[in-house]
């Protein structure tokens, strides 16, 4: 073996594994929770009008114009908003800001598989806690997360799709002594959100992404909302120019078309409801979802086997070989035509 130059901690971990991206043949891509519809036409207009000559200049280091547009849309002062290179960048900033090496960091299982990877990279003490049988937060969460500097929660959760009741999460934010980070990557597909917690709690951060509801996964842009004292600390940890000029410009345009956002999310929710009903009629166990995906247990064939069979037919879904979810497939909600194709193929394969 060649000499290992990486730090021992980095060499020892596996790192995060993104969803599969296939090229070279026709596929129906339902594995990475991307929006099946194009971004707002206003994004296209902004892209075409972009002054490409200005790319020789650095962007605004904090994305100030984008923060001000977000302030206008969400009713939160720009000083309480942080821009990131996707919400994953913001999650990294969170660990670097609030969790020192050897400090405890709590997160649920099953949930977003990046959470434990970030802990390993930071040298944090991992305090994972198991969701209950309904994949909801356990009653003894505070006990399991004792002494944690940061509590990370996805709402709606991934890969399960459910959302913790808001009143229960409110009480948790009030009782938890450290920072509570609410990862709302899928909030626009849900019945409600926790953005108002930012005004009510000095220890709460809410993050959003443009990758899902705004159909800009290829752009890499996210926002975090928190009170000024938290944002000021996180600003110290971000890269000097962590969002580029193009992302800032197109992000403003996307935020400026809330009618497109509402219409697109409504279409996704309607398709989600229809596919849930169809799979349930076939004997699948489909978890209630507030996101743009479903976690569903096949009726007749093992999930791993069905995942492979679908892949061979050009339909990509996500399979997690992890405890408690290894009997399920996670299926992104695509267009109605894509979901019809999936259902037709499943009628042949799952019997």
C-alpha cells in the first residue's frame, strides 16, 4: 500500500455517498429527490440577461442582494439570513461553528446520511437517537441528546418523509440547551414549517435549499435563518465567497416567482397523493409523506431485489441497506408520466 498522507480521521471514514447519476442511456430518475419540473421562467430570463463580463469580478461575499430578496419574501431581516453553497454547505458550517472536536452532536436515525459523516469530519462525539416505531421523535430525546452542543433535525425527515408535529418541536426547542438546527429541505411540500421559530428562539436555525422546490439542484444554493448572534458566528466559518455571482442572481429570480413555486409544489403534492393511493391498493406499505418522495415497502418482492430489477429497466429509485429502512424503497415524485411508467413496470415486477 502507498503511503497515506491524509489525516488519520479522514482516512478512516467512508464519506458521503450521493445518489447514483447515470449517463449514456435513457432513464427515469427518481432517486435523488430533484424537482421533475423546470425552474421558474424568471430564472431562465435572469440567466440570459446575466452580464457574463462581470464574472471576472468576485461576487458579493455575503450575497447581500439575495439576502435582501429573501428578507422580502420570508419577512425576516437580512441580518438573520446566511447564504450557502447548497444547504449541505450550511450544515458543514453548523458543525464547524457549534461543535468542537470531542463535543457531542445529536441527530436522529434513520435520517439524512450526511449527518454522521459531518460528525466524523469534525471529530465530534456522535449521539444518534433512534426514531420510534412510527419514525417519530422518541419521548426521551433530551436524555439521549444530553450535553450535545448541536441537535440536527430534518423536517420533513429523509428518507421517511414524515414531519414532527410543530408543537412537539416547539417544546423541544424551548427545552434543549444547545443549538437546534431544523433542516427544512422539503418544507415547501409540507403542510407547515418552522420558520417562525427563528424569531422566538435564540438557539434555533432553520435551513432551506433551492435544490428541491425551486428546481435548482444544479445551481447549489441554500439559506439559513437564525438570530443575529448565531449568523454573525457562522459568517466567520463560511468560505470567503461561498456563493457565486450566477447563483446569487438566479436565486433572486427564483425567489421572485412565488406563484411558480406554489403551483409546482401543488402538482408534486397531487402526484404524491395519487401514487400513495396506487401503491397502497397494491398492498405496499407507504409511509405518510410531507416531502417530494415516498418511502414504501413492496408488497411481494424484497426491496433490494426490486431496486435492481427497476434499475435494469432504466428506472432509478433509492435503496438504503441500513437498519429499519432496508425493506423500503425511496421513490422521488416525478411527473405524472414518469410515475405512470414506474407503476406500470412495478405491476410486472412486484408480483
